[in-house]
C-alpha cells in the first residue's frame, strides 16, 4: 500500500511538450502527469520517443517546446538532482574503476547514500569488488548502474530499458529487488520497456508512447477496465451498427466471426461475448491501430492551473 502522503502529489508533470531533432519530431504536444508513489511503465515501439521522454525528465535535454517538471521543480533544476535517479541505456560508468571504487564514488558524490542497498544489488550478481567495470558484461554493468541509482535513495527513479541486456533469471531477480526496495521507501519509478510481458503485474501506471505522442496514460486497472473484447457473428466490411456509438480500437475477422477491441461509451447492444482484455492484448491493439483515439484517466490529466501557468 502506497504511503498516504503521496496522495495528490505529482512526480512528473509534462505540459505542451515537444522535442525536435533537425527536421523530425521525437515528441509532439505531450501532456500528462504521473502521481507520486507509482510504478509507471513507459511502453511503445523502438523510436517512439521513450528514451527522449526519460532524458527530458532527467534534465539531460531541454525541450523544444513546453515544460517538464519533476517533484515540483523544473527537470533541469540542479538543486533537485540528488532526489532523482536515472539509468540510461548507455549506462556510462568509468571503465577503469573497480566495482568497489564505483560504489565509493557514489557515496562521495551523493548527500544521501545507502551503502547497504547498493552493496546488496552488487552482491546478488556475485560481482568481485576488485573487478574493473570495463571487464564486466553488459548485464553486470547494468547491475552496478542500478546499485548506484538505488544507493542515492532517490524519490524518483527513471529507468530507460534497464534490463534489456540481462538474462531472464537475472531480470526477474533484479526486478524483485527493485520493487521491494522502492516500495519500502515509496519511491516513484518510471521505467521504459519494449518487452510488454516484463511489465505486466509490476506496473500500476501506464504511458503508451507511439510516434512521439502519448496515446494512453493513467492507472493500468482503470485503462484495462475501460475496454472490452467483443466476439460475435458478423459478415461484411462495415462495422455492426451497434458499435457505431463507441470507440472501436481494432477489429479482426475470422470467417464470419468478428473480434473487436472496444472502448464503450455505455452499454453495447447486440449478442456479443464480452471479456476484459489483457494488458498486452490492449497495448498491441493500440499499436496496430494508429488512428485509434487516445485516452487519459483523471489522475493522468494535467490540471488546468498547470496548463495556464
């Protein structure tokens, strides 16, 4: 159960955010908020803008348009950097340092340092203290980078595809450590991944980023409950008239049977078998249907005062 002090607080707030590189937009007109204390998954295909979004939230980039605020301050405010942890895909560590020297550097550079949790993350990977960073595998370097990020006890932890270079067993083990350590301290986690199954059952908040835009934002349970999978007999290319008043995300035909992923606006008429979609099924439906309308739950919407400020 999340700390009640997190209720109403915002960890990340994005308003009118756009980020351009030369003639292309990596992100375009994004607006959302992530409440404090959540475990948020940022999902989407490669090149969707996930890494850019996390780099902006970490204060490593400045947006072309709009604003990004973390923990109530501009993302590039140096005074709040000790409160934010970031692990990017590159995981830039000093290759000539040993594991022990790297952890000591983390202790010296951070005003708050939990040596116990940092050492625990390293020890789980059976890393020798004297091993040089440059000699480690990609997965082992990831473990050291996460040890540094967790050791500083951040209020907000930003992870960009953190475990893509780890084997499934190590990924499962480290995910468990990450969840237990951060839950104890009510840390907000924002974690990107293109492996949808890796996030299911872990995250409680969702951002679906596709082609530089946020298409789904909000609590996972609320988003899933807002959709139905309808299966019934139908022939012909036109949609059944009883679905016309609803948001139809995706349709698939098998002979005379129609399967539709729908976001209903009310009761759906007709003789349909109705069920709740799985998270992966829902996300794939949106990714296969770029024309489908976006959705944000109330907690993910930016407040009017933020938009006009």
